[in-house]
C-alpha cells in the first residue's frame, strides 16, 4: 500500500504547498505502515523531482508526456486515478489549490472515493479515519469521519509544517493511457502575472486598501514588502479602481491566501475581504480608525496613518537586518 501525493510543479520545482502535501502524505504513510509515492505530471527535471524525498516520499512517478505539460483537470484526474490503481493507494493527498480541488473531484468520481478539502489535521486513526477541515472560509472547523475505502485529502496551505530529511526519492517514468476525450479543450495562451512572488505561495503578504488613497501612493507599501521579501495584495475596490492589477485582489471573490504573516494597510476588514485571509497565521492591521472591523480579526493592530506607519516600519525592519 502507498499513500499517493499529487504535486504541482512551478518553474521546475515542487511548489511549497505541494511540499506541505508530501510532508502530510509521508506522515500518514508512517502512521499506516505504508510508503509515500509522489505523482508529478508534465515537464520537470529528475533532480527537482528527486527532492520529493527531502519531504518524506520514497518514490516519484513521473508522467512526462508533453501533452501533460499544460494544466488539464480532466487528463490529470485520469492519470491520478490510474496511478492510484497501480499503486493500490487508499489515501491520496494534494494541496488545496484551484487545480488540486478540480483534480480531486474528478479523480474521486473515477475511484468512487470521498474528497475532503481544506484538511487541517493529520488523521485520527482511533476506530476510523477522522480529519479536521476548515469550513465557513476558515471561521470554523468540522471533524469528518471518512468511511470510503479510498480517501482523497486536499490539505489547506500552511496547516502542516514542511519537514526536511535531506533524502532523495527514486524517480520512475509513468506511462498512463491518455484519452483524446480529455484534450478536447485547448488553452491557446496563458498570461502569467508579472509579480515576482506568487500570492498563493507567499509566506508574507503586504496588502493595501482604499485607505492608501490612490495608485500613486503605493510606494511605501511596496518598500515594506521588499524589506520583508513579501508579495503585495489589495482589496477588491482597489483592483476594481485599477489602482492595482486584478491578480492582487484578495478575498471571497479574489485569491484566498494563507501566509504566515498578512499585513493589511488601510483595509477596513469587510467580511468579504476576511473570507480570503482567515487562513493567515498572523494578521497585522494598520488603520487610522480604531473601530475598523479588521482589528477584531487581527493578532496585532497599529492605530495610525499608513503614510506615517509604513516608512517607519520599513526603516525599523531594514535597521534590524
Ligand atoms: C459580493 C461581494 C463580494 C466582495 N468580494 C470582495 C473581495 O473578494 N475582497 C474584498 O476586499 N472586498 C470584497 N468586497 C467588497 C467589500 O465588501 C468591501 O467593500 C471592501 O473590502 C472594502 O475595501 P477597503 O477596505 O479597501 O475600503 P474601505 O471600506 O473604504 O476601507 C478603507 C479603510 O482604510 C482606512 N483608512 C483610510 N485612510 C487611512 C490612512 N491614511 N491610514 C490608515 N487607514 C486609513 C479607513 O479607516 C477604512 O477602514 C465584496 C463585496 C461584495 C458585495
């Protein structure tokens, strides 16, 4: 038996959220006397894939068919199901991402499996297979007892600390049967955000709202982000007003993030914004209004004018380096 971990590759390396998924899968394997096998699809260097061993996997199955280089939910789910059957995997793990959720649902239909998305805990194996998952956009947790033979778990970002062993995994080619029906829609062009750091993978995010007053005032926020090695985000009105690009829009209708540190600058903390940041480990709010709702969700709050606080914060961080 093996625990199978579906991973996503970006710029030739295993994404941080997938590293967390491998760590989770390896721990489940340890608890169930199994081994953790990784499934990687599309173009990737063997040496980068062998790094899966660093996070606890013993083997990587690499389906390198060029047709799989472009993200394709239907084909990926098909390949995942074939790998799970070959390996006899009863637990399948992946990161909870847009791709992960789409692949999990389709693979579950093929394998007659249950899908639990937003998992935040290792399973409790006392008399069953119980996991905790985050619900209501991170405001509550549900305890789920999974009864199906095959279980698919999509792990919420930052729920599991990545552990590194220094080991490498063996990489084996995997040759799935690819059905033409999975390739009926073709992505002809992909426009990637030009941000240096991906919001969904960032450890630190500095985010601005309407309190920043206009696009010409963003430099102090960008300076703080640079000092911290952070990605930049914004509230919905800010991207609607074209002050910042749409790929920075965080919230219920934008990107949902779960960094270790989220710094909100001049954002009121409307429920729709909070829905996208509830998974953050630590939230710092800078707002001149002490009654701003965001303070209720904050771990630390600074009541002050962003244009005074941001440069001082940046200077203090630079001085501390
Ligand atoms: C269906 C629906 C979906 C939505 N989805 C989203 C979403 O995904 N993401 C999202 O963000 N919003 C979303 N919204 C909008 C949301 O309801 C709020 O309107 C929005 O989040 C407010 O943005 P804001 O905090 O930047 O602006 P405001 O509400 O205008 O708040 C600005 C804040 O800045 C503070 N401020 C002003 N000047 C300063 C200063 N000099 N220094 C410090 N603080 C200052 C003010 O005190 C205030 O708290 C959605 C709304 C709806 C109806």
